[in-house]
């Protein structure tokens, strides 16, 4: 895909379509459309500014991550006055988990706006959460904290945040398994090896051993994902023991 040098200053039909689409998602009109365009610009597009610096959504993603954490922290602080620091931190982690952010990005269909030289079908799930965070960063730069908080409250808190449900939500099965093994004084280790098979993308396989016995296996495109999948399978296999 070729990007014209004035991509962020043009007033084409595409700009109009983008403006309408992004306005529907935001719930208000953006002032500086160029900021929002950058929030969906993948590094593969290889676009640079007038000084030759790369332009993509990654810096906005960093900013949006910070704003999201701050606003959710404020919400939890006000909503759960009895929660201590550890409780509030754990609840915030559940709300802003990568899995949850990916779901948010998918529900809003943000990938429709992504500009990239890579086919969208080749992106992993994290692209959805990444551009969601970048969008939050763009809102902050364009309209400030209040509009950023308004968007997060309407698009994240109101439809998705239920304190009671979140209290029982597991965000890391690996942490759960390790904690249980340590409490029960059981030995454990993850045996990881590359297992691409006939897949075009590299895959990793993992075997989870507890007390020298394989209790779960999994295979995924990253070591971290494979470990988490194996841990989840181990949890359900041992749930009656682990929940005691």
C-alpha cells in the first residue's frame, strides 16, 4: 500500500469515512483527525514525518496504556473504598489485561482502520489491544483527560466491569498452578521445545510436569502462550484438588 506524503493533511472521501467511523466509536467529534490516523498506522507502512522519524501507533499505545491504567485506578479507588493496595492492583490487572484489551479492540472492530503493508489476516490477537490503547492515547492528546475518562467509562467500565465477576476471574493460570505447587510443596517444571511441524509460523510445544509426571501439554505460536494454555489445562484437570 502506497501512502502519499500528505496522508495526514488530506481531505479526501477516505478522510470523511474515517471521521464518521471514528466519531461513532468515540461518541464525540475529534478535533485533530491526524492524531487518530496515527493511532492506526502500523510500523510496516513505513511512513515518516517531515524530519524522517518513523510514524506509527506505538508511541500513542504507550501513552494510552498509562492513561487507561490511571483512569481505571481512579475508578477502582472510588468504587471499592474498602480495597487495599494489593486488591486494587489485582483488580486493575484484570480489567487492563492483554486478553481483555484484545476483546475490546475486537468488539469495536478497530482493525478496520489499521493502515499496513501486512495483510490484516496475518496479525495476531494483540493488534486489537494495541490499537485500542493507541486510540486512548489519541483521545488524550486531542481532547484531554476528561474526554479520555468519558470514553473509558462508556466503552470499558460500563459494559464490561463487574467487580464481583472480576474477583473470581483468573488472569494467569500459570501463576495459579505455580502458587498451588509451592503451597503443596510439589515440584514442577515446564519443558518447552520448538514444534513448528507443517505450520508456516513457528510454534512451540510445552509439557507441564508436576512431581515428575506430565499433567498437561499445549502448543502455540509463543512460549508464553503455550505455557499458559498448558497451565489452564492442568488447572481444569486438577481443579477439584486446587480449589480445596
